[in-house]
């Protein structure tokens, strides 16, 4: 089996099958009787020429079940086991930048990140989809807003494609907000080096914010700003169950003129997103988040009353 695993080893994530069994290192830890919804192993970040038969070639074995997921992590020649309930996931973040990909789990008292090579993006997207199907305790109940009719100018070809794809394949998602690339200026005293970069030009990057009444789906470039000379190839998807939103607030960004920041608080910490202060979607987005907070606070109070 060691030779077969070595022969098939590469940068790709592999689904466990009869042809691709679990790595020997993880076998003794696979004790659950039920069949996983998805069972994958994630390779070490080494070239094939630096690997050899019999070597521990995989860093993670991830098993998704109906109520939880189990991650077996290689630590040297040992294994550390992590078990997470889907309902404990506060948010989920999927990102890609060229060949580097990550799936990040935001939990109440910790986080966990799975790295992968983006040649296996379809497999990791499948993992993310299975988690999203199970990490919400309640069905959609947040009121969705009627989408604004104003055109969205300044979005890249890729982000305009996302809007079209949503209309065709995910019409249940309502567009809550969009932010196009916009030049920004610093509002703080700057050094000569910083002044040079200011002259070169700094831009706030684009983002899209959707909801289906069950979760927020936010797509960004993985960073808030870029300089004119920078090429940004990243894309980042943040998925947040509405029931996990503790609070939110808008605040002015003191580092830049005419920029504000939306902070959404969860048990795993805040998630922040940046907008221009004149963004026409801010009022509607605020209305939606306020309705969400009110709706789930009422639901929580009713549940506590039933328990008492």
C-alpha cells in the first residue's frame, strides 16, 4: 500500500476509496462505524521527488459525518484528532490565491485551517458545500430586501460574472450590497515612503454581499486595499450563518478618507468589510442586519422561555 500511495502521490487532495485507502498513519484512528459523507486526505506540501515509498505523505485526513466532522492531523509521526460539530462553526471561509488554497473554520474558542493546492478546488468546494448544508440550526427566516435597481459600475469581469452566475444558478440569494474598486486617500500623516505609495495610488477592493435568509455569503479579494502596481489574484468566500451574528456596527475608518468599516461580531470574533461612505447599499444592508439581529434575539428569548 505504501508503494501505491507513493505512486499516486501529488499536490492533489484525494477522496478515500478502495483504490486510495487511508494512509497507514491514520488507520488506527478510524474507529467510527458509520460511513462518512466525504472522506479525503490532504497531502504534505512537498514535491514528489522529495518523497519516497513508506513515507507519511499526508498531513490531514478529513471525515464528514451527519452531525460533525473529524480531522486527523499528522504531527511528526503521530496523529492529533479534532472533532467539530457543524453547529459550533460560527463562520466558514474559503480562499484561493494562485496555487494556494485554504478552508478556514471559525469556531467559538478556536479556529482551524486546512491548506490545499488549488488543483483540488472542486474537492474542497464539495467539502465546503456539505458543511454549509449542516451548519445552520434554523431554516431561513430573516426578511430579504427587494434588490436595489441601480446599476453597479466598476466591478471587474470576474465579479460581474459572479452576478450573472447567481441570477442563473442561485436566484434564492438576494444581493444586499456591492462595492466596486475605488481610489482612496490616507487621512493620517505619512512618511516619505508612504507618500510615494499614495501618489502611486491606493484602491479599496471590490466585494459582493448576498443572503438567502439563512446565511451571509460574502465574496472579496482576500484583502481590503491594493496599490496601483499590485496584481491581486486572490478570491475569498466567507459564509456566515445569520443565527451566529451577535451584533454589528458601522464605523469610520480613521486611516482613510470617506471609508467606513462594517464589523460583524460572532462568537469566533469579528468579521470586517470595507465600503466607501457614499455606497448606496449601506442603508439597505443596515436594515437587513438590524432585522436579522432582532429576529434571532426574539427566537433565542422564546427558546430560553420554553426551557425555563
